[in-house]
């Protein structure tokens, strides 16, 4: 059975639609900027902060805005159908609800705004959540119960998350430079994005075919990635097997690329072990910052746009190779068609996930 991915909606510091975001990315713009007194000791950290969100509950406002755009673009009938399921990906959801259920407001907002008939499935597995959401959506569609699954990825900026990464000494004091020799760490961002996963592609919208995906946990450390890339290697191998393709058929890699010393090194080792070191790749963290639970969704949307427009985006911030294994990180935009794209993600707790999609043309 064929499964298809179609744009839902996208809200980031670079724009409020997939088209607006991609246009700004082609121009080399970044949504990461210094935010005054954002650190624990009132330091000014570079963050991917959306400027037109009010200063109330940022998460709830962002989720409501995404729902409104989904209704505008796809109509209410899709979401009100009993054959439609919603899968929500977020690392922390509405953090202001602590110590109570941080996903309570998500369920209420989605049910009210979209008129859902089914319970919401929540995936919160660190930074691989977005890719897991798409893989999970595919599994649900293999039953007769659903025709469409709406995968939503969302996380909003908060003191809690900035202070947390600051305490790990993982934050960069400049916009992140994934895979670069001078990379200094991670920049946190916020975003909301959605992908419609379906059994039939809409005739009027650009869609791609989902070929397969997988996840693997290397159980290396609560926050540190495997030094051998073992979990990512296993995930990608399984994704290739499920997609029924070989590594040499992959045209492009949308890597995780956080900009930290250990994550980027691990990915380079994994891609080398997989014989993918020569495949063009990028990390999109320089454009948005690391949006955590939203990252997988918004980066898949961006990769779909690259496929649609036949433009491979450069990895913003990358200038000189800074990993022990050779990888083909793009330093400039290239006008080139891509037929098959691999998306990878890695996260705290040893999680690794990947998926592969294909052009319909």
C-alpha cells in the first residue's frame, strides 16, 4: 500500500507558510537572533524566536495559529472525519502547566479547533519525536481504520528549556554551525508544523511518497550520543530495507546536525559506516535553531520543498569540515533534482530515527 506526505502548515521565525519559509531559506535568511536577557544570568543568547507571538502562553498561541491555518488550507471536513487521526509530536508541550499534565491544553485546543472525532496520539521521545510521528502515522494507515493521519510537531521557547540546555553547557553563544570546524553548540528555537499522511495524494497539492522509516535506541547515555553511531546506523539500515532501496539510491540527506561537538561527530561516523559520505546533505538548524519536538516535521516539510523546487539548500553556517569522517555538507544552494531523500534524527536517551521519501514525478 502506498502512503503519501502532503504539506499541512508551517509556522517558524522565517514565515507562516511552507512557501514563505522556503523563499526566505533560499535567500539565506536565518530566524535565529539574539534575545536580550534570555539566559539564567540574563545573558543574551541566539534563539529562533517567533516575533509575532504575544507574550502570553506561547505554546497555546502557536498551536491555535497552526490549527487555523490547517482549516484554511484543507477545510474542516478532513479533520472532523472519523477516518482522520491526529498524532502530536512535542518534547514538553505546554510547559506552563507543570506540575500538571503538560499535554492537557494540546488535547483541548486540537479537539476544539479541529473538531476531532478520535483521541489524539501523543509522541514525546526527545528530538526524534517528529520523525517518529510520521513513521507512526504510516503504521496507523496500514490498518483499515484511518485514511488520513495529521502529524503535528510543536515546541515553544521557554526559560525552562533555555536554562536546561545552558546547564548542560550545550548552548552556542552565536548562531549554530552544524558540522563546521568552529561549531560551538546548539541554538534553541520554536516552531509548529504539520504534514498530512494519507493513502491517497490530493490532486491539487504537492505530495511525495513515503517509502519507509525506522527507529533504534543505542542506550549510550541520557544526553550523549553513541561514539560509534550505532543507533543511527541501525535505524537507517532498517529504513533502507523497508524502503526496498540501496544506500547508493539516496540523492540527499536532511541530517539532524545540532551543531554540538559530539552529535555532529556521531552523525559523520554513522554516514561513513553507511557508505553515504558522498551524498549531498545539510542541517537546517542554522535557519530555525533546534525546535526539538517540531524539528523532524518542519525539516521534512523543508526537504519536501527542496524536492518540489529542485533546489538543494546549503547548510547555513557551515564553512569548513569539522568532523573526523568526510561528509558532503553543502556550502551553497544547488539547482538539482532529487528523487529520494533520507531524513534522520537523534536525541537524548539514545534515540535515533529515520525515514525515506520519494518524488512522485
